[in-house]
C-alpha cells in the first residue's frame, strides 16, 4: 500500500468511527463548583490558625485590610467579581522600585511601623515580626526593603550602637526621616565577611575615620536601598589603627543628602535587573577616602579614643568578630518565616485548584477525576503540606527563642537559625516548583502568583548566608559540642544533643503501621541518624587530622557527612517542635489531624533521605513499609486538604484566580471587562 492510500485510510477511519465506539458521548461543558460545597471541614480552622500564626492575629488581619483598601496595592477584579491584590510585575524595574517606596509611605502614614525600633520587649518584637510577615505575603520586595531598613540598618544601630547612636538615629529611622541600608557584602566577599577588603583608618588630627575602597573587588555589592533611596548606610570595614588591623567593624556613613544627591567621595552604581525582587533597588558603593566623624563608629563592641587608642572589652578577635554578626541572626529568623508563608501561598493555590480541576475519566462516559483524587497528585502535594506545617511550628519556635534571647542562648539561636534558614528556604523553592507544575499551564500566568514567587524567593538560598555554608556551620557547632563532651567526659547538654546521653535507639526489624505512627519510633529514627552521623563525622575528621591535615581542612574534606549531619539536626529539631505543639492540643479532631501531619512529616523525611538506607538505619523492608504508610497517609489527609490550607488564614485576595473560579476568570466576558 502506497503512503497516500494508507494516509487516506487512516483519515477515513477517524471520520467514520466503527459502531462499537458510538457509546461514547460528548461531555457537557465543565463548570466550576466551589470545593467548600463538597469538602468536609472536620476541625476548627480558627483554632488551627492560632497554632500556625502563633501571635498577633488581629494585627495581621488589620494589615491585610489596609493593603486591600488602597489602589497602591494594585487591586484587580477577576471574572467572577473577586478582587485580588498583587504587584504588577509587568512594570519596569524603576516603576516597581517607586511603587515599593510609595507602599512603604502609605503604611508609614497609617502607623504600621510605630514602635518597630523605639519600643522594647517581647510583645513589640513579635508585633514587628507579624506585620513584616504579612507584608511579605503581599510582596517579597516590600518585606525585603523593610527588612533592610529596620532589621539590618536599624538592628545594627540597636545592637552595635550605644545611647548616643540610639538617641540620634532610631526615631528618625522609624519615621523614615532617614532611609538606611547595610553595606556588608562586597564583590569579592559574600559569606566570608571576615575577608572583606574595605579599609578604614583613623585620623587623630581631625578626629575622623577615613573609609576607602582599595580595589574593585572591595566595592560594596547587592546593597538593598543603595541604588535609589537610601540616605545612610552601615559600612562594614577592616579597621586599621596605627598600622594594626583590628578586624571588621561597623560605621555609619551618609551617602545622600536631603535632596537625594550622592555625597562627595562616594560613587554609587545600580546592580541592574534581577530574576526577582526588582522592587528593591540593589546598588554598588565605592568609598574614595570618605571622612566620617569619630562618633559614627558603632562602639558597643569596641571604640577608638580621640587620640587614636583602640579599646575593647573583648580581647579575643574571633569573639569580637562574632559579636559583629549579631544582626544577621534576626535576618535569618525573618527569612525562614517568610519562606514558609511563600510555601503556604503556593500550596493554598495549587490545592484549591486541584480540588476543582478535573482530568481524564476512568470509564467511558464517566466523570473526569479531580486532580487531588489521583494518588500521584496527592503524593506530590500532601507531604509538602505536612512539611510546611512542621516548618511553621519550627519557625515559631525560632521566633520564640529569638525574642527571649539571653547571652547564654546566643549559640543555640545561631545554630538553629542557620539550620532553619537553610532548610526552610530550600523547602520553599521545592514547594514552589512542585506547585507550579501541579497547576499546569495556569501556573505560568503571572496573575496566578506561583511562577513569580519562584523568582522572588530564589535569592533566599544565598543571601544573609549561603545555605550550604550555613549547614556546614551547624555541623561544626555540633562537632565542637561532641569534642567538648568527649574531652571533659561530660554528658551532652546543649543544641538538643541530650538524647546522645541515652542508650542508642534500636529500630524494630519489622515496622507496623502503629509503630510508624508512634512518636517514640519517629524520634528514635531521627536521633539514631543524628548521633551516628555525628560520631562518623567526628571520627572522620579525627582520622584526617592524624594523617597530618589541619582541623579546618579535615572538616572541609568531610563535607558529605557535614551536609548529612546538618540536615539530620534540622529535621530532628523540627520534629521536636511539632511534638511540643501537638502536646498542647486537647484530644479531638484537631489533635488527630496534627498527628497525621506529624507522621507524614517524619515518614517523608525517612523516605527521602538516603542516609537511612546508606548507613543501615532502616532495612529495605522497612523503607518499603514507610513508603506504603506514606501512600496511606496521603489518602487519609486527602479529605482534610481544603481545611488545612484554609487554616493558613491568608485572605482570598492574596491568593490568585485559579484558586477560585478559574473558568469565569478566563471567560470571554472577563476579557471584555478588562
């Protein structure tokens, strides 16, 4: 048969179907049905939201309302009459930056920032955290711009400054009479702050410090606010006194006058367009022997007398340097929490969409199946939902220990904030990608938010501490605790390592469903992994040292164990925070669903982390049992999916059209309406 005849026959078969297929009939047009009509709400979403948001719920809702009321927040009506607010990412970089600043001015006029720097105490700090989190739900550029001004610039003055700085700068910062930025990162040095190349000397004849950028790699880079709006900056620089380098110190420098003109002996350039956060004006700064008053040294850690004598109560240069990194801790706290709110947005959108979008029939003429009724779709989204719940409780724990900080708690806060910042931001990026794909083509539309959130939040993996470097710091801290306990022959008493004082947990050879769901088994598995990895890490570093390597290089060579150990510490700490929250809830439907989520979190960690198989913590049969239980949990959590995302407390206006009537919002009438 020649090709033309064959092709004609194929087309004919398509046009003239055999009688056997005549049972197939055309489906009626799809319609939208709100999932609330069919999905049961089996626990109190308001009570769950209290556990999730943890504090300042009324203030959060107040700020949501303020943003919904103003046209500055770009309200747009969808086809079904709903109004959504989100930034217009089609604007130019310059327009986005100006809109960010106008939104800040709007919020300033309405008292949103009252007390952010001038009020002290736990309640004031928690209010500030809550309102910053809500601003980030609207736009990451907005929260980053606020974070730089209040937490980095303002935080540096609070932590490093003394009364003279507080009196002069804090109220003007809170009122935006001045606009601050934070010049730490350089072109040649990001995570390695100790190696920055900007140099400051002291001129005793004039009583001034002289700040200089000695080479191109020393230019300050990625400085949020520097390109357009900032009037002042904190400059991190090596301090050279009489030919002796005293290490990194922090100074206040004015970079623009009241009319916005760049000050003498300073050059500023734009960092340019980015893959996200284009509402933040990142800039580059060069200092050309710029002079500042001696009083502009932030002197809580060290000071220089009028005659040029260097004074510090902290004699150890390493401890002095560590003291100068304090503001980054608050930054890591806010980054971790904002990452989780981003994951919540994407999950709320993707899960709501999957509860109304159908695809394929299981039988001829049968109804198409809801996306979330496919086991594969459940496995894509519901474990991420459980992880997001677990990490929400972890972020709340981090905020709690941060606002209640004492000098004695600085180590645990540093280690936990480093671990959580890395773990939670990695989780957010993975969640955003999965949710984008789970929404199909609709996930590509800017109005549906998820695709843009990927670009907006990608930076979190590297700014204020590269995640991989932070996890190595976590492992180093654990190693230091291990070495101290071994040398002094004392029990472990810090960083949650007390479990290592107990006998080594034993995992049963056969895991039943009830065992897998038990808190005891879950914590035993996580503790077994952590203690074994810590022992292996310490042994490997020790062996390398015996072979003549330095301790530092030995740790670097053992990076694989270091990465595994950092993850093990983070996972175990997160699980413990979940258990602690669950223990506060009385028996009932809320506690039951929390137990399911906790088990899903624990088991998906067991399923995904290869160290459980690599080092034999679980047998292959045990891993198979874990996988089966995860599938079963997906089915059990499926009826609660809508209630769980509704408990996030994110108003409809801050989600997107596909989370609701996606048919009407794409209708022809919606085209004509716009």
